[in-house]
């Protein structure tokens, strides 16, 4: 996979026939966009939804109303005959195994930056029905890498022994009710220690 891809485009096509922009394709107005390089290792996965306010993969999945795009590499023209490529929305599922059932399919995806995406898609089935969408805007990268919490740095300063003990409790395994109670008790000890340290 290319390490540098900003500004690249992945263009997919299964027909040389130009689509009529005024055809009867259903227009999908994208209001939320999410992408991930972790969902399908070795590929880039995009979700584009007409539902507003969807900021991660879980929210997209729960809404269950999105255009999904999977491409192995950005910046190269690839074919939907590739097993690594997928374009789907609702009842439309365009990939190598279903390609023969579509009159045409065109897709262009560009990432000008890590959180900006430009999409243009046209899909037409053998019956003349299909969907189209154009979008250029904000796209959330998932998973979002969180900065280390400042509170943890403060805890490490004023209560390093208790913090180490709490870390052992909360890492690695699913907790029982008793263990969760123990963790809460440890956190309360940390809070009390920090309050003491903050008092002149």
C-alpha cells in the first residue's frame, strides 16, 4: 500500500458508456462521511450516508443507510473485477462476482487531506435503475487517535503507586462487578490524593 496518497484518486469503471447526468438515477445527498484503513487491513474503506451527524463506523452501521466503498489503493485506476474492490448501497452491490448484472458503474474517490474527501459515483443496473452521488467535504478518520489524557499525567505525578495498581485492574480482560467496584475505589483514592496535593 502506498504510504503517501493525499490527493490521489481511485477510479473504477465497468463500462465505457457515458452516463446521462439527467437519467432516472436516485440522487444520494451525503451528509456524513467516515473512512478507515483498519476496517479491512490492506484496504481503505469509506462510508457515505445521507443521515446527518454520523461520526464513526458504529454509528454508520446502526443507521444502516450508507454508500460503502472499499479500494485497495488510492491514486491508481482499478477495476471492479478486482476481488479487493467493493461499491454498495442498499440493494446495489457492485463487485467482481456481481459486475455482469450492471449496465455501468463509475466511482471516483479523492482524499485531498486526511479529513477531506471528494466522491463522485454513478451506478446503473440492467433495469435502468440505480443511484448517483457527488460529495466534497469533511470525512472522519476512524479510529480516532486520542491524545494521552492530561489527568493521567497528573495522577502519575501525585499518586503513581495507585495509578499503577488501577492500570493493572482495567487493562486486558473483561471485568466482573466486584472488579469494577475495586477500580472505582482505586480511582476515588487517586482523586483524594490529587486533591490533597492541590491544597497549599
